[in-house]
C-alpha cells in the first residue's frame, strides 16, 4: 500500500555516488553540485527524500536552480531496496535512513541545510526537522500515511479494518502530522489542488498543525505528479523568494533590470 521500490539501472551523468552505513544496512546517496551564476554567492546544502517509487539517480537541483546566487551541494537518498541499495524496502527503515543520511551530509558540509521531501519522502523530511537542527523545509504534496490509511474511505470499505491494522504498524515517529506540530523551522509547502493520491484536505490538516512559519503555494488544477504549469511558473518562482530569504537573508536578489 505504501512503497514501490525499483532496482532497474538508471543512466547517471554528472552525479556522484556514496554508500552510507546505517543500522538497517548500507544504502546509496547520489549528489550533484550547482555552481552559482551570479555574485555575491551564498552556500547551501540540500538533502532530498524522493517519493514513492522515486529514485535518487534522477536527482535535480530544484528549487536551487531558481536562485542564481546559490552555490549548492545537493544529495538524494535511495533507501534499502531502491536502486543500488541492498536490503528490503520497509517503512520502518524511514527514520533510520533519514538520520543516517543527515549525519553523513553534516559530516561533509557545514552551513545552512534545506531538507526537501516529495510525497512519501515528506515523512523523512518532517521526522528530521522535528528532531535535528535543520534550517528550512521544502515539501511537495506531503503524504500523511497514518491519516490517509486510517481515514480515507477507499482504503477501508473493502477490507474490514485491515487498513487500520496496517496504519497501526507504521512507526508513530514518522507520523507527518504529529511531526509538523513539533517543527518550527520555515517551511515552503507546494500542494496540487487536484491531488487524487493525497487529497488536499489531508495536506490542509498538516499545514494547520505546522508549528513554524509556513508559506503555501497551490498548483491550480494539478494532480499529484503533475509539474507546475508554465502559466504559474513565474508566480511560483516569486513565492520561492520567501524561502530563500529565510535561508540567506543577506543574499538579496538584484533589483529588476540590473546585473
């Protein structure tokens, strides 16, 4: 009901691979570096957790490519059972892998840390932000699986309560709504208005519980996996400035029309 692991080979260019040890076995991380195209520059470290079925080999520099002065080191995680990571894909591995990935990245880099979660990856991102020193969050269509499985009719009407038994076996420490209520760092939340996988009411609940400053951008008419359409792109990039200002308040963008 939750995980969609894959191990097929994915061609990778301009990415570096790392193997990280953890109590649930070794797993791989992939990284890339974005070089700033404008000065003065400011450094940033980004740790990304892909969603269900996602793979770290497909790592992209978003959202940092929207910040031309940002010099970013970006990492993404393949948990056990994904890509070249050994072992089995299990939900109980999420907090263990998140903590190990955080420790690895912090051993490599100092400075501001942005944690990015997409869909199911938001469980790991919120787990970290509620317990470890991070500077900001970027969440895309967060999937609060505890609430989804317990309360969404499509997961319950046919199985005589089996779905709720499954929800009870998911570790409470990765409950996205509970962790949102404990997280105080700035968060930029992107929600798809037509999300059929994680209906907006569940994302609304998480946003209402979030304890820190939160900025939300709603992608009109979009489903869970849809990209931001061209007609909303400019507004989206403008809204991202809210997050950049909290990561690098002194690195203001130049006035429009200047170099």
